[in-house]
């Protein structure tokens, strides 16, 4: 049972435009959500997170939105840059645990 | 600052051979430690996590085992590798209480 889903395996966006990566979850006990970026043959790097008590968190070009009623979160990257090309994973933490559940990832390609 | 090391970076092993992957963390004490596997085209699957020396929790039944002989050392092992053990293995650490996990560079394991 996949509790965290990223239904789009890939996304192509032109440089300078907005990239929107989506993530859906099923477990209402998740209280903290994170986005990671991963280049090939490297470990994921933490990008941005959001607590379930918030609906938006912004850090530079990256903004994460959380819609708890829809059990949906999204990552917006504005403006997109070629260096943003990578696989993006969303992850969620169950309340009162130290474990993260990861989605299957979305490969973002930013072209000139 | 904290750093996390994994070795080897790549490994090619025959079916039935043993395995030992090592992960060490510097710059922090009593971290939570995690082993993940990313199979081809799939997300990050949590294999084991540890909240202290000698304390190991297994997330999925499998051919692998983990040990934590020292506070900042986490080892992934197998007595006999299977073809299905091929993948990209990632170690991560986090402070207790949940939140962001920080990943090592990973080990690419190919079982032939």
C-alpha cells in the first residue's frame, strides 16, 4: 500500500517557467512533509518542509503548499532553472515517529 | 558540521556472496540512523532504522540485516546475496524527534 504517491513520473518545463510537482497521501496521521532533490548516483538532499499546521512554506524559489482536506501537497519552483533538473521525492512523517515514507519520485527536466 | 560517509561507492558481487556496507556519521552524537534502498525506477524504501547502539528495527522482511556497533556507525550486511538485492543503498541520519533526514552519497550494488 503506497501511502505517499507521486503520480507523475516525469515533468518537462521550460527554463524561466514555473515547475509544479505534486504529491498525494492517504494517511491522516502524517504531520510533517518534506521535499528532497536527487541527482543520479547521489544521495537525496533536503529542499523544504512543511508542518501539518501550516498550508504554505516558502524558501527562495521553492514554495510548498499543503491541502490537508485533499491530502495533497505540491512543490512550486519559480523560476525554473536547468540546474533544477533532477528527481524530486516527497516524504511524510507519521506523528510521533522518526520514520519517513517516501513517494516514488518525479523526474523534472528543465530545458532552455 | 555534520557529515555522513558511505563506502564503497560501487560494488559488483556474485550471487551467493556476502555483503558489508558501512556508514559513519561525524559531527553529531546519538543520531537516528537509517538504511534505504532505491531499486531501479522506484522510490526510497526504508530497510532498517536505529535509535541507538544495538537497537535495530527492520521494516521489511528480506535477505539483509543491519547492525550498529558504535554510536555513529551503521552496517548493512547479507550472508548470501540474491539478484534482487541489486540497487542503490542509502544511509541517512537524523536527530531524534523526527524531522529532516540527511543522506550519504550512496552505494551502487550490482549482484550478478
